[in-house]
């Protein structure tokens, strides 16, 4: 299968292809989100560039939330299993 075409335009504020796959890790999504925020805070972007970055930031924030929710669930399951194991001992 041929690689997906990069559908970004030259000069786009984010070189990520338009069909964005989920980030490989929480740390990657968090770091990219921090970079997006820094670019937005630095100013000097056109309205279109700002909106594109804002949308990317919203996507990354949702990914971070998904990663954190998954981690929370794993911790809660581990604690529940530990409590059940201690109660049965």
C-alpha cells in the first residue's frame, strides 16, 4: 500500500498531515500541545493559522485526556484487584 499523501499546504502552521493519526504516546501529545500553545501565545499568526493551530490543540488536548483516562482506569483496576486479593487472603 502506498504511503498516505501529505495534504498540508506550504506555509501551514502545522506540518502534520490533514489525516492525523493518534499520537504514539501521552508524552508526544503533551509536548506537541505545549508547542502549539507556545506558537499561539507568541502571536503574529494570521487568523487562519491561529484557527488551524487552535483546532490541532483541541485534538491534542482530547488525546491527552484519553491517555490520562486510560491510565486512571488501569490504576483503579489495579487497586481494586489488590483490595480483593487482600480481602480474600
